[in-house]
C-alpha cells in the first residue's frame, strides 16, 4: 500500500510541477508534434517520392532517375529536422533548481 501512495505522490508532483520546469501539457504537445511529423515523413516517402519516380520513369533519360533516387534520403530526413525545430521552439527548457542540473558544481 505504501508503494501505491509513493507512486501517487510522485505522479501528482510531476503532474503539477512538470519535469525540469517543463509542464506536462507541453511534453504531451511535443510528443504530438513528433507523431504528426512521423506520419508526415511516411507520406513524403510514399506519395511524393513515388510520384517523382513515376514521372522520371516516363522519360528516356536516366539522370532524372538517379536524381530522384538521391532525393529519397534527404526527403525522409527533412521532417525529422522540422519536428525537432518545431518541438524545441514550442517547448521552453529551463532549470529551476540547482540540484536538477547535473553539471552545475
């Protein structure tokens, strides 16, 4: 029973104060941003790249096929960069307690 009480105290403390000064709702919105851009990454790789491959297959030139194949990696990496940028822009990190910073000595 004591374990459940300790867990509920810790849970309510994190719910009220957050983690390292970040509110729990900001954390949930940040996770939501990550999932949205994860879906966006899948859409880019499946729809846009496939459409470019279909268009490049219609031509007789092999240069555009090589160009589309070289775009696959950067096109899938762009949503990852964007989601880190938007999530870090939305979430503000601040150290409110000296004990919570590992390197403060």
